[in-house]
């Protein structure tokens, strides 16, 4: 065997021995570490609450400790779950534990001073013990029925908080979240960047500092911290609980959409009302002015600052009275009574009056009920309409006066045979009722009256046919004889729209006219 071969074999053996020593060292180190962990955990009884952590992983715990952590929320690592249980009672725990590796041991007292967390750094592991400082604990005795009732109540409260469809969480004085329900945790986890592991405390969804001045029980609308556009607002309710604050947040998307729709609807109504020539004043259920349009200011001359201050209905009417924009009452007592009656009538939709003001101005004022006990008043300027009505009435009265001044007895019939008008000569001749009863008089009634005042003649049947005839007609004349013997000249003239004028002129003579004897009444008589 050569020297080179011997050297090669020596080197190979030496490498094998080094590898074996390295493997044995690693196994011994791992075994020693596991033994250290087991040894630390065994330093306490099952009734003690002791946790052993390697970074954020729970590697060992006593039976009581596992019972405690089983009640924690599912929020990422074992360490995050422990924080979710202890942070409410030990608010400085998360900050103090960061110095454990440097100090070796720290004690964190609870906020009520009744317990302490003893944290120890051993062989690169964190040992956390929950110690009760109360000395009279062994003297406390509770029957199993009371304990079962408390556990049942706890389970009910926990199930309620976890299944409500809105966000509920609790914050410490410094803003740290000490508790949150599953709805809050789920939304906070959804806001994390992709790949990030959920931790405790969860992400702060709202800037709750804005709620410092909010009255307990009231709410303020906030957006999520990463919702810069404010597309998903929430109504957040703060409630002080000791030194902490309990928050409740309800999604307000639908409320915001409804408010936007209502606002747009009001804007549409406002634009519509702004172009109305009728003044509009709507008073709410408390009888304060809630809405008005520009036409109201134009018609009533009330200043905009007065209307903008939402005056009461009585103050509104008082101001109209002072500005002489409504009829002057006889006395103030009757005026107040009229205001009360006006409000009552408007609330049931029965109020409507014509206000005649100075300067020839006339308003039609009507009241209408609105939903939720509100009422609306409409002010309409009908001065032109009233002036036109008066002018037409004057023209009609003038025409009637001229009509009555004629000696000829004249009556006008519509195309359906209804008597429209007649002059005073017609009434004197035939003894007919005045024009106010003409709507109930038809051509049959008129010809029956004419026939009864004259000697028998076939003319009256022709008159009925002429008045009811459709199409083109021509004027015609004829005569009849009254029972007193006078000759009655008759003319029938077609007018526009199918109407007919009937004119009667009895002849006046100075000679003696012998009356025509009237036939005796015969029940079998059938008039022509």
C-alpha cells in the first residue's frame, strides 16, 4: 500500500468522525432543549396557570392555562390569542413583554391590583404565569348551581356578541383594542394586505378620536380608515364603561343612499316650487314653517329672513295682518278665533277663502293637509281672473238690460231644446218664470205654455221640429192668435252652435177686438 493511499484513507476516516460528532451534538442539543421545556412546564401544578412560548408559538401549558386560552378568539397565532384574553385585564402587558429578553424577568400587575403576570426568560423560551394575589381565595365557596348559572349566562352573552350583525369592540384609554366581536375581527382581517397574518389586537378600523366630544348614546358617522372615498360609512356609537370605551358600529350605506335620494327629491321639489306662480307655505306638525317658495315672498312681501327663521303659523298670520296682506278682522278676539278655525279646517282639507285686499288685489287662499300632521297653504293671485269675471258679469248685465229693453218677447233655445235666456217682455207675455229657472225649461214645456195661451194652431209642432233639426236652417215667420183676440206675429231665427231665437210681437190695435171663446176643459184633450 502506497503512502498516498494511506493518506487518503486517513482523511476519509477523519471526515466521518467529524460528521458523527456533529450529528450527536445536534441531537444532544435538541434533546436538552425539549427536556428544558418539559422541566419548566412541570414546575407548576395543573391548577396553576402557566404558559410556555417559543416566540409566538405555545409549546406547553398547564391544564388550567389551556382552559383559559381555549376561550380566546381565533385571531392568528397562539400569542395573539393569549393577548386577546389578557390584554383587557393587563393593559400594559403587550408593551412590557417586549423587554423580557433583556431583563430576564418582569412582573405585570392587573389594572385592579388583584393579579400579576410573572414573565421569565429561560433558555430562549418565555414562561408566563398568572398569579392571584388575593389571600382569601380559599375561603370562597360557590355551589355548583350558581356556577352553572354564571357559565350559562356567559355562554349566552358570548353567543350574542358573536352573532350580532354589527361591529362591537372595546378600547383602552390609549386606544388599544382589548376586545372585539367576530364581525369586527372578520372585517379587520379583510382589510389586511394580502399575505399578512392576523394578529391581536386587530387592525383599528376607525379613527375613534373623532368621537371624544360625542354625547353618550349619540352617534357620529365615520368611514373606515382606508376608505378615503367614504363609500362605506358607519354610524359609530361610543359608550363609556369604566376607564374603557365600548363602541358599536352599524353600516350606514342604505341610510346614506336614502338621504341622498331624499335630498335629490327635495332639490327637485324646490326647483319645481321655485317656478310656481302660486305661493306655497308648508307648516310641520308643530306648526312651524318648514318650506316656502319664492312666489310666497312676491305675493305676501314677507322678508326672506323672517321666513327663513321658520316662524310659527300664528306669527306668520300676524305678520300678514300687520302688513295688510289679509282681510282686516273686526276685532282681535274674533281674529284669533278665525285663526284657530283656519288651522282646523286646513288640517282636514276644507279651508278655502277669497281674500280681497286693498288696491284691487284678490288672493285665493286654500289649506291642504299633508302627511305626518303638516298642513300646506296655497296663495294664488286671482286679481286678473276676478277683474275679468267682473267685466264679463258687467257685460252680461248690460246685455241683459238691453235685452230686457226690447218690446219683442224673445227666448233663446239651445240645440237640445233647453231654454237659455229670455227677456222681460217674454216673461210679461207668457207669464213664464225668470231666467234662474230656465235650466229646467225645455222646448216641450215652452210650446205647451204657448199653446195654452193661444188658439189652436199647427205652428207649435213646426217650432219643435225646427228647434231640434240638425243641419242648415233658414229663418221663418208665422202668426197665431191669442185668446184675447190679438194677432201674435212669430219669428224663428237659427243662431250659431245650433241655437234658435224665438221672437213674439203681439199686435196692438185701437179697434175693439172680440176675445176668442176658449174651449171647455176636456180630460180627453191632447194638445198639439
